[in-house]
C-alpha cells in the first residue's frame, strides 16, 4: 500500500509539473518548493516559517531556466538543481549555510557568484559548458569538486584558475575532472590534501605530464588515481613509474597497489643504481640522493625508503671472499715461468657444415640458461591467418616481460649472496603473473576458436 501510494504521488507530481511546463516557464513558488522536499508542512504553518525550516530542496529535472524564488529558505543545506536549463549561477546570496550544491548538466558557461557560499563543501558542476574553473577564492572549506565532461570546443582543455586552486589547496580531498581534454596535471600539484583524483579520458601523453603531479612534494596525500583512457595509459611501465613517484598511492586505475609490489620496485631501482655505479667506475650514485625521480632518475622518489641491495658492506662475507680471491692471470700455471704468461688473443672458432653462428649462440645460451633441459614452446596456430586482438596480445606480452624482469632481479640477488631474502617474495609475484598469463592464454584460445568457427567470407571472383 505504501509503495502504491508513493507511485501515485510521483505520477501526480510529474503530471503537475507537466501541466506547469505547458502553461509556460516553471517558476519556483512556495507550492513548487513544497512538492520538492521530503520535509512536510505542519498544520497551520505559515509560509515564512515553513520555508525557513527547510534544509533540503530537490529541484532537479524541472525545466528551470534560472535560480529564483529560494530567498526565504535561509537554512538551506543541500540544493539539487541538476538536469535543468540554468545558464547562470545567481540569487544564492541567502544560502550562507549551503554545504552541498548539485548543479550539473545545465547550460552554465561561467563560474560566478560563489562569494556567499563560504560553507560549501561539495560542488557538482559537471556536464556544463564551462571553460575556466574559477570563482572559488572564498570556498576554503570545499572538500569535493566534480567538474567532469564540460562541453568544450574541440581540442581545447579545461582551464583552472591558480587563485582558486590555492584557495582550496588545504581542504580539497576529491577532484573529478575526467573527459576535459587535459594535457597536463601540474596545476593540481598544490593540492596537498587531495586523496582521490580522476583524470580518466583526457589527453595526457607522457610520463612527465603525470609526474608533474608529484614534483616538489606535490599531492603527497594521494590515495586513488584514475588515468584510464589517456594515451599514456597504453605505455609500458606507467604503473611502475607512478608507484615509485607516489609513496602514498593505494589504488591506480582500479587496481590495488600492495606493499610488496612497491618494495619490489624500490629495490629494483636501487639495484639498477648500483649497476650504474659499477659501470661509471665507482662514482657515488646513491639512488636515495641522486635523481630522486624514480624511473627517470637513479632511484626511488623522495619519501620512499629503499635499500641499495647490491652495495657491498664491510661485514659482507661474500664481498670479503671476492676481494681476497686472486685474479686468474696471477695464478701460476704448471710449467710456466715465474711471471704469468700473456693470455692469447681469442680468434674465434670456425663452424663447419654451414652452421649459422648466431643460431648456435642462441642454442648454447638456452642450454646454459635451462641447464640442458630447454623447454619446447609450440607456436600458436592461426589457421585463419588473422592475428589475435591487439589488446589481449599486448597484455600477454606485458605480463611476460614482467615475469622475466623478476627472474633477472632474483638472479642478481642470488649472485650477490642475498637470494634467500627475496626468493619467496619474488617467486610469489611470479606465480601471480603466471596465473594472469593462463587467463590471457585462455582468452586468446577462445578468440582463436571463435574466429575458426566464424571465418570471414572469401571475396567473390571477378
């Protein structure tokens, strides 16, 4: 009975607003407001007392052309004006207590008249035709700002006024600016307390444009970042780069960042820095002191604690044994003079039987790598001559590369005598990646089977 009464009430309300629209523009009157709030009017309550008592008014989808008639709602806290025809933000001087304003999907072109809204905490103004986000200088309590999907000229990015960004830098925690033709994220770096940022479906193309978010200690409270739909999202190692740049990030593109993953990346960068130190003749290239830019510099970013895994220590027994070991040329040979004989120059071996030298190299490398038991990899059959979809094939290659990188890292740790510390962790990561490969391989097999079951028709002969 309650559901039936509610349904009849909605039907009656829609019929009433439809009749008002046919008569002309809907004007916000006491009767309209009474139909757009869940707070019921008391018996014999006067208009002034009723309107002054209201805190929530829902005027969404009422075909309103302007904001008017709400001046007596002085205690208004939450106002819904979305999906109307409003072209200007006005007549809100009374709303000193307003904390939530929903005005998305209208025809607003300029952000103005926000000065009285000093208690505003959440602003939803997406889906309009705004070109510059401005006018928020007095909204220093704003916690959420949603400006997604503005109707912009082709190729023109949404602009952000630096004064407005500075005004909300210490309060803003959520920013949604997806689908706004953005090419750079550096304007958001001053938002020190930003926790959630949606930059999906923009035009960011390079690592540097993403890294500008975290330069000079920017966005050091970031927890969730969404970069899906940007050209840079298709580049290999973007995830590794962002994880190293932001030590607080917990979710990237909907995928959780585990502490094991972050520590692995930090240790890998430290090992690369040690390798560069050896190649440059022992120069001091401490990854924690030089570069400071993660993938772009010599190690993890500032604020991420890492260990230089390959660095020799004074008490390292492996390093001591290597230092005490004589060079191979200093070992006396049987029947040789006191001074070590000079090593003969290598002239190479001639391969007979028309063998390919490069092919023989690859064969011997595989024998050494797999200790004589070289696995046989059967190539994927493609009877229809069409390659698998680029998306799944590219993902398969990416996961395979990540497995190979982890194996190389583990080999380096073992050669340094520290394999036991990282053996279990890296093997667990490899096992996870192998599961991903199995899932992708199953998808590719299903796609190949579907392609065989539904072959493309051959062209008719001319």
